[in-house]
C-alpha cells in the first residue's frame, strides 16, 4: 500500500464539493494538498478551513481550460514548493436540459472543462508525476460515462471521453514501462454536492455522500486501484450496457429510472455558472 504521508496532491475544482472533500481526505493521510479552482473566494475559504484543521495546504487560482494559466501556476508551485506526486482531475461542469434548449456555448464549455481540462492538466503535470517515486493520476469521470443521459448529452459524453482518456494514458504509461505510476478512474452516480440538485437518483440508489466517495478515492490511490465505481450498480453497468442487446439495456435504463433522472435538474450550472 502506498503511504500518502508527505506526498503533494494537486486537485482541480477543489473550492467546493467533491474536490474539497478529497482535499480533506488526502490531508487526513498526511499529504500536502494543492487546491486549485477558478473560484478564488471558495479557495480562500477552503484553505482557511483546512489550515485551521492542521492540514498542509496551498491554493492557486487556475482555470483548467487555460493552458497559459496552468503553466503559470505550475511555475509558481515549483518555485514555492516543488513538483506534484498525485494529480486529481476533478473540475467539472454540467448544463442540464434538452439538447436544443441548452445554448451551444454551454455544450462547448462542458467539453472545454470536462475533456480539455484533464488533457491540459495531464500535459502540464505528467512529467512531475512520472518523476515521483509513486506518482498517480486520478480522473473523476461519472457513471454517466457508461450510458446515454437524456438532459445531459454533452455532460455524459464528456465523461465517456474522460474514461477513454484515462484508459489510454494508463495503457500508454504501462507500454512505456512506467509501472510506478498509478491511474484511477472514478465513476460515481449522483453525489450530494449541489451540482445535480433536483435529479432523481436511479432506483435502488440514493444521493452519494461526497466524504464517502472522497475516502474511496484516497483508498484507491493507496491501493493503486484502477477503478472506483459507486454504488454497486455501476460495477455491472459496463456489462449491462455492452453485453446485452441494445433494446434490453434501453429497457433496463428506463426501468432503473436513469432515463428520467435529469428531468428536474436544478444544479449549479442552471444559473449560468
Ligand atoms: N455531483 C455529482 O453528482 C457527480 C457525479 C459524478 C461525477 N461528478 C464529477 O465530480 C467532479 C466534481 O463535481 P462536484 O459535484 O464537486 O461539482 P461542484 O460544482 O460542486 O464543484 C466543481 C468545482 O469545479 C470548479 N470549476 C468549474 N469549472 C472550472 C474550471 N474551468 N477550472 C477550474 N475549476 C473549475 C468549480 O468552481 C467548483 O469549485 C466533476 O468532474 C463532476 O462531473 C459529480
């Protein structure tokens, strides 16, 4: 098992929600946490809370869609502290609604943040991670990366891309012989962070607790697990989706309520964030 003590963990989108919960969980393991986000005020708030709880913590305002800002933050971090051992690609956005009702620029923004963001960050920090004695890359995807999601077309497809990217970088690192670098892909259903306020979780599941998912991510990094799929239904979703005839998997998606889950979405992106 990898000890996280003294490891430097950079997390994107860490001002609130799952990112902040993961910062708390990594810090509890003795890691130095580097919180990044475009929300400067939220970052200040998170740093104050973490620092007063005794965590070693730094913050950098950073937009994952902006390679120049990422390069600047990387330079500053290297000068202030040093390189990164673990990169957690968490920042994400969703703009729910029927495809034509969502402005085209919101669909594009979803891809820029959720797809190009992790690519930009990995491009900037991969050398750091490879140079670490026990480097690790984490990609926060989603259970929607395995299915079609009415009312979340570009969100779900951005998470299909996130899974494909994480799998490809994992395969490439293995092919290159970088066996000390772990890669974990995280695929949860709905988490109670406000991002998916108003949705109906699929039947047999409920809203997940961010602290619990954060703890699962930290355990996965320590044990070098490739997948975090939560709850249980997500562990068999790829099999149901790809192992069954399409009409049967469509029927199951309707029966579990996944097809209607976004109908009453009221999450963060609703106000144009
Ligand atoms: N909440 C859920 O139900 C759920 C389920 C599965 C996966 N996820 C994924 O988990 C991750 C975290 O989601 P959350 O629920 O904590 O959402 P959230 O909205 O609470 O937090 C997202 C954070 O990302 C930041 N962010 C947005 N755009 C950014 C950008 N361009 N650059 C830097 N930071 C940016 C926001 O400021 C915010 O602090 C996302 O990738 C999301 O897709 C969430």
